[in-house]
């Protein structure tokens, strides 16, 4: 690990003292009992013997500014807090009913606001690992649009959330810091109730839009406040989020077009990138070291079917029909959740023991395009699973030119190898080669396929990219592969 000098750490400590001295201790209160809780998973969590509750966090947050020009290396110096403003936001809390199940770690998700409301994508993708390993979870509504957006909390339930207020995203970083502090040392109802004394570490997490906020937080704010013990940054772009913004939400502090994670941190940072994310991330790549690790997952999409069904807990309620071609190529149905679970397990070990995660290969790129196997259409390189090493379909993180409205561009594509019988087969929207591979030619028989699949599965577990606890679910997917091959149309 690259350690900064004693003089620099003395400066950080001095500024940290300024920050803490200036900060008001936030207070915690209960929301009014008026209508349903947003983003609730009450039935699922009750079945898992987990508590779900919602709390309001209220205080005075500070904004930040930069002290110097920021470059792409991430070694940024943020000024101590400047202007302050009152805020009141919500915290979404989930934890084991039985204290003995709690592993001491709190997964603190910066709630995503891309949809003009607050969403918990990392919980959707990681809920199996979070629950079976006994994590507590806190979702923090750090950004203004989650409260005031067109689908924000005030719009969907004014009676419950009408008292919330947010002064703007310049204050979001301090709100997130104060949320972490309030989890450990609450003023008012304790977010984790009887588990509070058992808390050992906090993991900060953000996905997509929230991941870009996390990049700025790690590089500029974390060295000042040191609230979190590890960072899980999932599906980021190449650049950071603004540090400060005006009333129209435009940045007021210049930012580099791309940003790596600073290498002088004493806190582990794990970045996990879907295939969709990599073309915009290539210029921000950095080699793994004692402070930062990155995985790039082959065959995955920024948002896939598992995420879009709340982690497999509800039916898929959307389509991505292209308005020009009228085609509805299925969204990516790949293995992202399984490798994300392994990544979180490694981050926990890294935080607790200092043992870093295994290094994964980068996806192969040419310019800003993912390089693909011409025989299968699958990405080359990257973190590999049996889904891409012993394939029965083409999994792509790229949506275009399959199209579709809204966020469909992020959902990737899945094409089963079924003898070119789909409407998109052979069109520009087809992610598979034409003609498609024939399973009986590739593997001979289902038993041979499953044997090769098992070999690849064991290899991925040995390499640390999958977990043994997920073997049964992954093998069940292989066992369900349909082998009746229709005639080509």
C-alpha cells in the first residue's frame, strides 16, 4: 500500500478535527404512520427473519469545495466544509431479528435516484449474500431528487414524507457521512436497535449513478472524515460526480473527465464493472494494488433480468421493444449476481484480515468496443463463469441496436441458441453469430455439457469468482437447459 507521509496525515487529522467540530450531531426520528413505506420488501424480509424499518435523519449538512485543480489520478484535496444548510432525509434499515445472526458489518447503500426516486439496486443484486451472511443494511437517501423528484418520496406519499427537506446535492456527501456516524452513535432511535453495540465496520456502497458519487466521496471526502471501513463501487463510468452544484444542479467545481481511485488510501476499495460499463471506463482503469481492486464481469449487463425483478422476487414488468424494428430481444439474463456475491465476500475478508481479493482479467477491448468470440458472440477476457465458458446462449452487455425506450440501453441482450428461430436472428439486433451454434455439435449430449459446466464451475470457485454456497442454484440453471433443437427457419 502507498502510505502518505506523516506531515500529510497530520494535516488530514487536523482538518478532520475541524470537520467534526463544525458538524452538528444529526438526530433520528420515526416517520409518521401514514401510508406504505417506499422501497419496502416487508414480506421477503419477514420470511428471512429480518427487521425492516424506516427512520428520518435530520441535521445541518455542509458543502465542500476544491482546494486545487483536480486531475485524473484521484489525489484530490477538498476544502473543509463551507456553507451549511438544514436537511431531513430518510434511512431505510434492514437487519437480523436475532442479534446472534448479525456479522457486525453494515452495508450502507447510497440510494440510487436515476429514476427520480430512491431505489436500492445493490440490495436487489446482493440480498441473498447479505441475508445469509448476517449483514445489516442501511439505505441512505443522500440526494435531493430522491425527495423532490417527479417520482420522489414527497410525490408518492406526501403524508408520510412531506416533512423531508433536502438543500441540494452539494450537501449530499456530508449527509452520507453523517448517516454513517448516526448508525454508530445515534441521537434518538438507534437505526440498528439492539445490534448497535455489535457494529464492527461500515461498508459504503453505490451502484451506477450512485457509484459516480462514491468515486468523488472516496477521493475527496473520505480522507477528511474517515467514516467508512470499505467501499463497494459497482457499475461506475469513467468520470466522477460533481462535488458542488448550483440551484440548476450544474457543477460549480471543475472536474476531470475521468478519474481513477487515489492510491494512498488505508481503506479497501473494490470496483465491480459489468460488461456494459467497460467501454466508458477503459481510460480510468488502474492496476490492482493494496488499496484498489477491480473486476470486469464477462457476459453481464449494467442492469439485468435479476435486478429488474428485484433480485428474482417478482415478475419482469417491462419490455424493451425497439420502436423501429418492433423487435423485443430479451434483456441480459446473465450471472452478475453470483460474482457480485463473491466480490462482497472478498471485500469483507479484505476489510477484516487485510487479504485482498483475487485479481481478475480485464475484458478485451479494441478502442471502445468489447472484443468478442466470433463463434459465440461472447466477450473475451474478464472475470469468467461457466455461463460464458461453457455457453448455451449469447449474453451481451450491449443493447444497441436492439433498442427500446428509457433505460433499455443499459439492459444488454440474451439470445438462446435455438436454431435461428427468433425474429431477430440474422438481423443487426442479433447478438449471436449466424448460424447459431448447435448444442449437440458443441457438447454431444446433455451429460457431457453438464460435466464441462461443472468443471468450469469448480474452476471459477477455485479462482474466487463464485461462491460454493451458490453451486446448487447455478447447477439447477444448467440442468434446465433445453436440448430439443428446432429446425432452422
